[in-house]
C-alpha cells in the first residue's frame, strides 16, 4: 500500500486571564484540515483496495475583550474542541449500510448473466395457489354480511395485504414479463454476445443511507464553559463494480446462444436458488441474511466467471452548531462547521452474511398482517376450546 498525507494549519488565536496585558498576536498554529490516502501498489493492477479520508475543522472562533483582571479574554481564539479535533466533531454516524459480503452478493445477483426474469420453475410450483387466490377474491367481492366484515376489518385488511404481496403482485409481474418474453430474450442474447466477445463490466448502485443526531457538546472548558448544540448528519452512498468473463464452453452458434438466453431468462433450472425460494417463509430469513441473494449470485446457467466485486463507499459527515452571543459577558463565538469525507474501495467475495437492518414500510405491513392473522386464529381456537 502507498500512503500519503496532507495537513494544513491556521492561527489559533490567544486567550488569557489574571493579566492587564492582552496578547493580540495570531497565536500558535492549529490544524484545520487533514487528508490521508492509502492506495494499492501500481503493479497490483486496477481495482485494488483504496481509501482516502478528509477532515476539516472550521469556525468556533471566540472573542471577548480584556476588561477585568480576574476575567478571561479571547482574541480570535479557536475553541478547544475544534483546535483539539475532537472525534465527536467528525466521526461518522452508523448508517446501517450493508457489509461488503452483502453488497457483493447483491451486485453479483443483479448482474449475473444467468439471472431469471420469469422464474418458470417457481411459477409452475406456485400455480396450485392461484385457484384459491381467485376463490378468496371472489368471496371478498360477493360478501353480504356487512356486520361481520366490520367486526373483522383488521383481519380482512391483513389477509388482503398478504394476498397482494405474495399472490397478486408476483402474478401480475410474471404475466407482464411473459408478454415481453421474446424481447427479454433478444436483450439477453445481445448481452451474452457481448460477454462472449470481450466480457462485460457492470456498475450496480446499492443505495444511499443517512443518519442524523442532535447532541450537546463542551466546545470550550478553559476560562469559560461553552456548550454547543450540535447537529450531525452522515450520508453514505454504496455501489459495486464487477467483471464477467466467458468460459471456454460458450455456445459457438446463434441457435445455441438463443437457447442459452431463453433458459437464463426463464430460469429453466432447478438449483439451490430455486429450492430456497420454494421454502415457506424464506423471504423472512432474507430480511436478516442474504441467503437468497447468495444463491442467485452463484446461479450458473450461463458459463461465465465473475471477478471479485469492488465495493465502493462514499461517506460524508457534517457537524455544525449555532453561534454564541452573550451581551452580558461581551462574549461571542462563530458557528462550528466541521466536515469529514471518506471514499473507500475494497474487493469482496459474495458470501452469506447477517445484516440486521431497519424494516421498511412494506416489511412492517407484512409482519403486521401476519401478526393480526395469527392473533385472530388464536382467539378463534380459544373460543372453540382447542
């Protein structure tokens, strides 16, 4: 690794007490900006580990005239917390972004030439649930017992929610994809042709994650105590980059290429990914583990080999405070404005990992619906003495 650093300074001002002589010099220098970079050796090739971190410390300039022997004075004095570059000013907040293994699995699954658009194997197995789905929908539309439905409105809503997410939505999505199946196969043929000729390089956006925090912090403690109300915000953008190269047993004619594209788009293969999707409540496990994405990432209908995934992160943190103006003490302080930025690139394989993330609205509605139906079932069983 090659490491480089950059540090800049500025005058830190002066302060004092128990004196009648005010020091109006610029004062000693304090660090106001740092930059550190670590890069892989040039001979290692492209895509190696890379890390750069920048921090700036601005504001927090305190002024108070010398008007009393026992009182302190400040002359363009940089507050102790800023001149000391305390970690609370520039440390990043936890954004709950996925780890490298999870990101690598997502990138591989989304860019895999073998990724299905319509998973025909899973759809064929789930067809047995569609008659019951239509039957329930018809009963709901023809129901006449208004009093009963009002009494069970919560359970009706819960059942409708689950039917939408696990019945109607997948059915409609697959139906639309089947209508455009020929176009999707043509697109995959073009992708596989490019893969065979020179490989494919893909950049995949994962997401942007944000965290905010408000807290009080001692900005100055010598001669005067100044507590600032700080507002901190961290934003992290995550994406990945991968290269796919063809194997030697790639089809050598147009018919074979189209057959391969059709198998990939239609998911015409029974593999661990198919088995996992057919396991009840596997979707719930995937909220905390990336097992489903791991299987999808390693699907190998198309004979292609992935590189290690380059996981990229760009994180920015700002930490600010309000200005201070105390007329009774003739003391002022400019707002604190600190900033940190980091850019990181690290290669990672696609492995199974745990990621305990916050549930989004869709996941909360699904879990709530499952809970409502379960509680309703328990009450019925209690009344029947089961």
